[in-house]
C-alpha cells in the first residue's frame, strides 16, 4: 500500500459535488468504496496556490503532487 493521502479538490460547487456523490457509479457517480477527501475550492485559492487554475474558465487543471 502506498503511504499517501489523496484529496480531490475542485472549483465546482457544493451542489455539484453532492450530485456526483449521490449518483450511482453506473452513471459515473462517486464510488463509495474509495476513501478520500473531496474539497470545494470555489474561491480558487488552492488552485491558484498550486498554479493549476485555468484563468479563462475558472476551473482547475487535473494535477498530482508528489
């Protein structure tokens, strides 16, 4: 097993995260067997801090930090 912590950080709204969490996996919803934090970055502070904010549309690029 890897010694790491996984966080999913998104600029999407709480409502969007909730809908994803509640959707069945057959409809690409959240797999409840996965255990990681899902964080809202609506104000884009975290995305800006790590330099992954797409300034044109306000979303964060997909990224991994080692």
